[in-house]
């Protein structure tokens, strides 16, 4: 069997790591394509090194740009690669433009498509990721769902064939790499941090970064908090802060510690030892849950509703009063329920790929 995997962004590298390892163990020939959607060294190259992911067979180097242009460039390049490589399956992860471009290329060439992290819904159609998720799910032949909620979401849309509840590959990754992070990460020492005596913050969603009112509201709360806030800053977020004229104000506040984007092992160490996480990232919401670190989500909705229902995540949007209140009081008790699988999701994905008879004839060239 020959499988063509498409990745392009930080969360996809993390998800691909355990699956790629399981594919190699099963003797499956994986052709790995990196679209170059994330190209900053600390958001791309370092993940391949730290997570033992094979170097991409092809890097398209697409880079950033408007959604339509970026997706179109990926679609053109991926179509040509798929026609040349003629894989038995195309495998995609999550909800990025890389995911959508690969899904469209595969379905138009009649190559069977498998979607890892299928069935997620925020029900906010202003999010580009929501459209990417929905369209990719409706193109897919195998849909690997991380939770029962995801399975139920697909059923409501009439998708029941090829749907498998396998768990979350990011949980696999945390199990595989958390101890490595403990052994090798020195970020707490470098930043002179005491465990559970700092906050960790990330902001990158367009709903926050492209909305000056929301971004100012969130940053204003950061400036009111006295605890250290470790803020690995996304390049586009840094540009938006500078455009607001808030660079001097934010970057010189003694408690807001701005750092470059960090690799996976350093991020795991920060997540595990933070007292609290403030984020608009979907993946970090889950990783916070895995580590039993309380999470305050800077969004009005989330695709990871289970973390909210379990009491370890709270949605505050950009409401300054709510955000300040939860920073001071949010302290879930007990242990998070095991709702994201058993850490063997990658093996289950490989099993269904190798045992599926849901093939469509590939287009003749």
C-alpha cells in the first residue's frame, strides 16, 4: 500500500508523528508532502526533528497569503503530485487550508481520502477552519473521529459510512513525548520559572488578531495580571500588535514575557507546569486537558466541547471582566475524565486503512 500524507501546519506535524511511526511499523509506504503553510523554523522544522517525523519527500513552500490564493496554489501542486505518485490513499489532518486543498485534489482524482480528526464542529461559519472541516468530511471515505461528539456531528449531517471512533492522536503524541520533554526541555530554567507560578498564553486566531477591539481587550487583561505570563508569540500576532501601536506597551510590561514560538517539547513543558493556560488554539485546549492544567479559551465557542463539559475549560471570548475573574478563580478539582481514547489511536487508524475495502478507482492519466 502506498499512502500520501499532506501536512502544512504545526498542529498537523504533532498529529502526524504517532501515525507516521505506526505506518512505518506496519510496512506502509508513506509519501509525505509538506505544503509549507507554516514555514517559520520554530513552527515547522523543529517539529520534524523533535518528533522523529521523516523529512518531507516534497515541500511545496507555499507560505502565507490570502486564503483563496494559498489554497489554490496548494491544490494545483498537490494535484500534480498525486497524479505522479498515484497513491492508494491520501491522508489529511485537521482543518487547515492544506487539509482542504489535499481533500479537493484527492476527490477529483478519485483517490480514496482519509481524514484524521473528522467530525469536529464549532458551528461558527465565520471561521475558515469550520468550512475546511465540513468540506473535507464530506469528501472523505474514512473518517477518524476523536470523540463520540464528533461521530454524532457527522451522523446529523448524514455521514455514517466509513466513520470510526478511534480517539485523539494528539493524546498519543503527549503520551509518547511528555517524558522526553521532561528529560530534554530546559525552558523553565531558561526563563527562571517556578512550576505552577506562571500563566501560558497564545493568540493566533483571526477572530482575535484581526479584530482590534478584541485584541486590545485581551492584551489589556494581560497588562492587569501580576503573575508572569509566558507569551510565545505567533509572527502574525506580533505584526498585529505592532499595527495597533501597542508593541511598546505590551512588550515592556514586566510580567508579560514575550518569546519566539517554541518547539513541541518546550511547549509540552510549559503546558504541564503552567498554573493556567489562556489560548484560542484548539490543540492547546486539548493538551491542557491531558495535563490537567486549567484552560481559559479566548473564543466564543469551541470544537472541543468535551473539555468545557468536563469542567477543565471555560469560554470567555474577549470579555475582560470574565477573563480577569476566571484568571483569579478558575480551579477545577479532581482529574479529567479519559474521553480522548487510550493512547493507541495511531494503531487503530492504520488498522482501518489496511483493512478497508472502500476504494474508488483512480482516474486514468
